[in-house]
């Protein structure tokens, strides 16, 4: 319980700045679409789990959990699991929530797409608003899949501008 190693070293100012730029542009893109292009629809583009994805794909770009397969696959799989759990167990929300997150983790492990924000994507499908629930399985495409894809495109562009950063480590 004491821990076995020391904290990682500080990152450079350049790393901090590029992480900030990537996160700003990625979240700005999905937010712009949400608040300006989808306003007269029942669609959503911004979900809370994208904030955690931004930390990984712009701030921890070498992490296996931040790679494209994990980002996109983790969100889509978790969204499908979350919607299914809500549809099957919506009368017992505590059970639907617990099953959504735990099953999403298990399936992400099995498919090698583990992405921690995917747990939140599954949970949002259960505890989200009526607007989220009304999407049904479309939730896996918009916002989960498309939002992750938009953030991925920005991550590939921004993370490869400085010579000190290369993203992704692998695609599949």
C-alpha cells in the first residue's frame, strides 16, 4: 500500500502547450457541432466522456489506452453496451448502470479496445437525459463514434506538428 516507485517526471512546457492546443481544438470541434450545427435536431455531439478522452489522446499520447483503436472502438462498443443495458434494465437503473460499465470493461478487454472514458460513455447511455435515451443505438454513431473520430483526426494533426511528438503509436 506504500507504493513501489516515484511519481513520473514533470513534462516540458512544450508538451503542456501542445496538449492544451490539442484538447482545445478537439473539444472545440465537437462542441461547435453540438451547439451550432445540431441545435434544431434531437442529436447531441458532446458527452462528458470526451473530456477524459481528450486527456489521453492529447496529454498521454503514448499510452496504449490513447491509441486510435482504443479511442474509437472503446467509445462505440461501450455506447452499444450502455444502450442495451438501458433498454433491458431501465426499470432498475442501479442494475443497468452497474451492468453497463462492468460489461463495457469486459468487452473492451476482450476486443483489445480498453479506453477508460468508454466506461463513462456506457454509463451516460444509462443515466443520460431523455435526449440521449431517445437516440437509442444511434448514440453509438452520433455522438460516440463520430465525436471520437473528429477528436482522433485533430489528435493526428496536432500531435504530429512538433518533432518531439508522434501519434499514434499504432492503428490496429
